[in-house]
């Protein structure tokens, strides 16, 4: 089996994503205080904070996986950048949408910052769709275009 050689862009993004997981870990500590009732939040806020934390971790890991597949498929140019950045951008916007839209004492419904969640969902869709398209391109087309 041939070794996967990461492009410079993927290596740098992977390093950033791995360091970002440390931030998610600290968020986990906050979530522990929420679950233990040490922070007074509404059920809505607890649910949105849990969802934000979960999305952050899962999307960061998915972003790492997408970097590998983007390099295996030799994706370059705009398609390569959408593929490499789509999921990591979603890992920022979707959790931000969950957290920020639930802020405020006694909040029971999302505020206008829920739009960040939808922006993240669009970024996620663009990232995984572009990767799927890139992976489904015929091998002879990849060789002919050099991408």
C-alpha cells in the first residue's frame, strides 16, 4: 500500500485542526459543569450547548479525514480549496451558531445568530459535495488535467 503524502496546504490545515481540538477539550470541561448543574441554564440552552460542542469535535475530525481524501484524489485549484476548507469552516460556524444563538439569561429560543448555523451547514455541504465530486472523477481525467 502506497503511503499518503500530504500537500503543504493539507499539512498546515491538519496542524491547525489538531490544535483546535484542544479548544474543544476545554469546552468539554465547561460542558461537564453544565451537565452537573453548576451553571444555571435553560433546557434549551443546555441542548444547544451540547449540540455546539458535539458538532465542533465531530466536524474537526471529519475535516481531518477530508484533507486525506482531497490529497488522495489530488484535488487542486478552487475545487481543492472548497474541499479542504468546507468542513473546517463548518466546524467554526455551526458550533458558533449553536452557542451564540442560545446566549442570554433564561433564553428559551434561538436569537438571530442562528444564521451562523445555516452558514456552517452550507459550508459543510459544499465541502463534502466537492470532495465527493472530486473522488468520483474518472482516473483518466485526473491524469489528463494533472489535477
